C-alpha cells in the first residue's frame, strides 16, 4: 500500500513539474529545508549583505522557523496542502537551495538557467547515507531509480572538507565538478565569540546549571525507533555516580516523531528535540553521542567526546558506518553505561587527535562560509 501511495504521489509531482516547467524562470531563491542551521546562517548573511531577492522557504513542519524570519522572505510548511505551491516555485526559481533528500526535486523540469544547490545538514558523517546507505540498497528498483533522479538534480554541492567531498561523490553519485569548497555556513557561528558566550550563559540559566559540569547525550536516530523513544543510557546509574558534579542534558534527534517524557530532576534535563544544537554546545563539557554528525561541530571546542555505540554491529549491518569508524572517532568508544561512567571519571582526551579531526573535517569552514555562499548566490542571480 505504501509503494502505491508513493507512486501516485510521484505521478502528481511529475505532472505538476511538467506543467510549471513551461512557466518562465523568475529571479527568486527557493529553499527546501529539513534543518534550520544552514539556511538561517545564509539568510542572516543575505540580510547583512543587502542581497534580498524574493526568497521562499519551504520547511519541515516539525521545525520552529521563527528565528529565520526576514522581511524579504516567505515561509511555508512543506505539506501536501502546499504541494502545488511547492512545485510551482521549485519549477520557476533561478536558484533552489536544499539541505536533504527531497523526492519532489526529481519532478522539476530543470533548465540551463537554473541551479539546484545541496548544502546538506551536516559538515561530516560517521554513518553512510545516500547511495551508500545499506538500507537504501535493500529498496526496490523503482525506489533506487527515484533516489538517483534526485541526486542528478544537485548541480552544486557545498562541502567543508575534502573528506566530505569524497563522501558526497560516493553517496550522491557525482563527480568533482559539482563540489563547491566554500565551507559549511552553519559553522560560522563557532567563530563568533560573542554569540557563543551569550548562548552559553543563556543555556546555563535556562537549565538551572550552577557549579556543575554539563554532559550532553545526543544520539542519532534508528530507523526502527523513529516512532517511539527508547533510552539505552542508564540515567539512574549516571545519577548515582555524578549527581552534584554534573548536569545531564538529553536530546533526541529531530527526526524522532516522539519526544522524551518531561520530568523535573536535579540531575537529568530532557531537552526539546527541536532545540537547535548550536545553542547547547557552548555550555557542554563532555559530549556523549554515537554515529551522529555532532562531533564535527563539537570539535571546534576541543573538549572530550564519548561514543556510546551500544549497537555498533547491528547499526553497521542495517545502515552502515563510515569506513574506518573506529579509527576516525576522536574519543572513547563505549558499549555500556558502565564504560561511559568510567570514561567520564577518567577522561582520556588526546587534544592533538581532536585538533587534527577538526582541521581535517572543517578544512574550508573558517568563519566566512556564509559570505562566500551568498556571493555565489549573487553571481547566479546575475547570470543570464
């Protein structure tokens, strides 16, 4: 039944794309987004640079986009009710900016004067995605054909490092000519000392942290757990050991449909999953994660990281971990809560390893990535 619904949806998308592909291309930018950080950084720079073309943002309805609002843009939730509007604007925009895989892109009639730019939503990867995702390779031939059709629409892909460029080439089946080594817009924030301190102070006050260090547990999502919440870290054991010394923040991946139950606790704080990660990181002393892309940003702070990979083998079999995952991670690998506790008690961070990790994966992200991207947008809008 699901496959039938997908085929019907894509037929509608193709028809709309064919019809609107006959309309003239307009001087406008359309953003199709699932995460706020990169688009927000770009929009801020557009405003700062006084480059304010008509801009329409279609966003995942789960996002809070209030902070992205600008007087030169319109924002609409990406819902079935807005499908006609979405396909019209995608089909008539000079530049389309996207940060994820969206099947609707395959229905657009792309013309030479148009660009589709993939900015992605992470500046590194410890798990396979796109064509390399093992789950994707188990899909039907029609699904694979659709994946490839979407990948072909990416005329340009923004990268922050040569390593990520190589992953994009394999994951999206593209070559070097499509890569733009501009740096990742969202990382500009980590070079802004004032903003970092403001968020650090605001975070400590919001979560009531006083005279304690902060632990952040932020696991990535599992396909089988998208609709339910399972916490594999033993919070009770963590509290018994660290209450009074640490405050534990728990944050789910925003793709999770369910959230953790809210409860008042003097040790553990459940953070809304929609909370922007960048607002939390400045206050964090130790990061606990697994296969998430968070370490590539947290590396800017040169602080300890713990990789709680309790299901490493199962996850690698189902989704696929990045080649050399165990050698790549710049922190301690743990499979049990007891090992996590031990790693916190006796941190073994190698500053040189973390610094090298950051330098390698954030090579082109130097604090002015958004400016370079906006310059690119200006040039594209002026191009005949």
